[in-house]
C-alpha cells in the first residue's frame, strides 16, 4: 500500500524531473511521477531493479509507492514538469518514491565525490555488484550513486569496525533506464552501467572479480522476481501485463550472457578496468 506525501520540499535535477517530498512515514523521497517525461515504464524498472539490488545486498535506495492526492497538488502549484510543449502537472495517484537515507536538512547528500574520497567509501565494492545487475538488466544509462556519512556497519557488514564508527557510504540510485528505459528491450552497449570513475573498479582483473554477485545472479530465485512483479502498483503496468511478463522471462534467460557482457564493459574505450587481464 502506498504512503501519502505530506510535504513538498523542492524539485530535483534529472530527466525524470523528480520532486523531493516528505511522506507520512517521516522519510523523504525523490518522487518520480507516472506521467514523468521519461515515461511510466521507468517506475516499473526502478521497482524491479530495486528488488534485485536488495536480494544481492548491493546498497540501493529503498523504494515506496507514494500517494499524491488531488488536495496536496492543489496546495502545491509548484509541483510540475516540463516537456517540449510546456509545463504540465502530475495527476493525483500513486507514484514512485526513492527513499533518502536521512533528513536532507541535517545530512549532506552528494551526487559526486572526488576520487580520493571514493577510495575510502566503505562499500566501494558495491559498484562491482551494481555493474553485474546493470549488465543483466541492460541498464541503458551510466551508474549513479549518492554519497553520505553514516554508521559503517549496516552498509558494509563484513568490515570489522566498532558499531558506532562512521564513514562515507555509497547508495545506488536511479535504475530507471534498466530494460532500456521506456523501450523495454535489452541493448548491450559497452558503456552501459559503468560508473564514471574507474577508481571504483581498481580490483577488477577478470569476470571472476565480480563474485559473489555473478554466481548469485546465475542462481537468482525466480520467486524474488515474481514477488517484485506482483508488488508493483497495478496502475504502473496497466494494459502491459503480458509485455512485462515476457520481458522478465527474457531476463531470466539472458543470465548466461553475463561473463561476456562484463568483458564487453572492459572493452569500453575509456578502459574502465585498468587491471583487466580477461
Ligand atoms: N534515494 C535518494 N537519495 C538521495 N538523493 C536522491 C535519491 N534519489 C534521487 N536523488 C537525487 O535526485 C536526483 C535525481 O534522481 P534520479 O537520478 O533518480 O532522476 P533521473 O531524473 O532519472 O535522472 P537522470 O536524468 O540521470 O535519468 C539525483 O541526482 C539525486 O541528487
Ligand atoms: Mg539520474
């Protein structure tokens, strides 16, 4: 069930023209509307991708269906989007929310951090897991993450540190272009899914460097995909159930291509894996 938006904070950057809102659960969400300029399907893509990130324990923003009521929209005339024909408004209904890991008035969230800091991100290995997932889902975008300071333990359980110790963590966001965004197809270009800073892939030498995630995808429980598919707010899928089912069927079939797809990433002209031996 969705939770209601109770406060509009500000507009966010990006092609989907998300809006930052506080919801009745006390959390803040980057909300992408059903009629966002990237299309309704990106909401479905975000939802499915999130379930996969969660199953593989790669840090990713929690997701929620956010109800935006007609009264709320009437009270906030600034909530609007823009396309080539001009300004338009979302409709009341259930939209997609990507949860912030804290209150943005108290905690700093950074879209980019310098390489020196990236090296110190406690869960920097999660970028390897993210690439496995992005290649599997044919995310037709570059990888995006948000950085902030937090207690290390919940974000990097295998790191031996005191429970109270704080560090810089990365959380993956924006999976909207999985399945080619609104195209719902699997295009496998070399640059897709890569993070723009090669430093996160320093330890990559071959496809084996992407374990345990690679093996986990090969044995991915179809029940998790089923559960994700059936928890999508039905309005987001309306009329496209069969297409979505076929898409997910193809997804399961294409897992075996993953080692090849990771090798394709290595061939990208920016040479993202400086220590690649193949
Ligand atoms: N869960 C989150 N936590 C913190 N910030 C977030 C979160 N989700 C989104 N944001 C912020 O909102 C911005 C836009 O979100 P996002 O990248 O998902 O939207 P988009 O419109 O799909 O972007 P793009 O143009 O890259 O496709 C991000 O760059 C980030 O600053
Ligand atoms: Mg983005």
